[in-house]
C-alpha cells in the first residue's frame, strides 16, 4: 500500500505541488500508469496539497499547479491598517482570538476550489483508502487527527496527546490545519477551536503507517540538518525575524527526521530477525507487535528556500502596499544577508512560489529511479531499502 506524507510550511508548499506534478503527471509517461497514493496524510499546507492527491483527479491536480504558479499574496491574506488596529485591540482587550492577518481570501479560495466531488468519489469507492488531516486543538493542545475513510476497521492507535475523529473532511478541516497561530485566526471544528497541525505533528508519518502503508513517499519542505551544516555565520544577529524563521524550521523538519530514523531502525531489526530465525520471526513481529518493514523515500529541497526568498524579494518584490509591504520588507531586511526563513513562509507570490514549484518538480525528477524502485517494491520482500535521503 502506497502512502503519501506532506509536511506543513505555508508558502513553501509550492514545492510539494512541483513534486506531485512530476509524480502524477510526468512519471506516468514513463511507467504507463498514474501512481496515485492509497493513503494521504498532510498537515497545514500539506493538507491543502494533499486533498488534490487524495481526490485522484488529474484535472484537479492541474488546477493546483496553476494556482501555485499564479499565486499572489492577496489570494491568501491581507494586512490593512484597520486589520493591525483590530489585532491590537483584540490582544489588549482579550475579547477574541488574536490574528494579525485577514485570511478571508484564503478561506474563499479553499471553499471554492476544494475538490468535493472527486474526493468523495475516491473515498467512497475506496480507491483512496484514507485521507488524514492533522490539526491542533487550541484549548487542550491535543493533536487532532481527522480521518476520512470508508474502512471502519482502520485504527490509527494515536499516541498520548492525540485524538482521532472519523468524519468526512471538508474545507474547514484543511483551513484549521493551516491556521498559523498569531498570524491566522483559529477555525472552529468539533470539539473546539483548532490551529495549525504543525505545532504537534508537522509531518504526520505515524498515522499513515498505522493506516497500513508499507511504501511511503515523504515530501518535506526544508533541507536536512546534514545538508545545511551547523556553522552559523559570524554576522548573524539573532533578532525576532531570524529566531521566528528558525523556530518554524524546527517545527517543519526535525520530527520527520526522527520518525524516518526510527523506521530505519525497525527495518534493520526485522532484517536481523529474518536472517537469524527465518520468516516465522517477521510474521510473529507483525502479528504480535504490529511491526513490519516500511520502505520509505524522502524528497526535500536541494536548495535553501530562505535564500531563494531573500534573493527573489530583492529582485522582484511583490506588488503590495501599505502595512503589508512594510512588514515584508522589514522581515526581508532583518533576515541574514543571504537568507530569510520567515519570509519564505509568508511569501505567497508567484515570483517565489513558481520557483519552488519548479524546484520540487526537478528534485523529484532527479530521484526518478528511486521513486520507481519504491513503487515496484513488494511489501513482503525483505532486503535493501530504497534511499531515504
């Protein structure tokens, strides 16, 4: 069973759209079929992109690509003087949820473009076994896992601090999963207000494994720690913009690196047991402990998205004015001279997002042989794993 995991990362989500364009549009020309995932799990912008993969409709997928390549900040949020004053009053009086941006454009766009019919057809026909969206319940801090599936036997066995809700997923679920705290307002969903799922589970790999996936494609939105290195330039000033960007980076990637390492450790344990004790060991491990070999492939940016954001803003700034332009310019100026991670999360402009969409396509294209190997892997086979980097 093929699973697809999509991480959160706001404007960086354009990268995921590019990977999906290669996987579901370009690759089928070589392998003769569209490798639709059986289970899709997403958080934040990963849930927004994931709904098109779960819907199993190429026309809907094409609309996703067009949206990211033609994106404008005004399609997602606004920041007017009255919005700033409203946010300040709300925070001072504590008479309502605080949010800096007016995200009415995003809500209108998602409600308009949500692939209702295609998603329902895919779920009801069991072509898509499950679509899982992760959000965070604001009051309790619990991780809410919303699962849309016709398979009543599915049991995600959530960890402590997580709750599972089986229901039909609609626009409000993906909007709640995408509600960045302090910037976007929380969204009401049973049993309460919800915000971005990345606070608890930004790359929801474990729920997908519990849903039965044994071949998993994970799309991340940040370079790994090994790729970036650990050296901090001497001229870096740890101002608010810098710290906010790095904090978002920590939420976006670190947990999935741990999950992938745990998966590799389980695979090595099962291979060891199979070599020492034979098939009876691996069969018993799955029946008694729920352990099985998982084949994974991790695709993530080969370039620094913060650097691309800073360079693009300097050469092709977005056509916005007033407080929004001032805010983005301040973020860009106060980032490091060569990169601005915080800007890369808020830069919903085609000058930036079209580059990321193309980078995602090219990065996936570079891993074509590994993707094909993952797709062809038999779940019962024990042996060397596809590359996970």
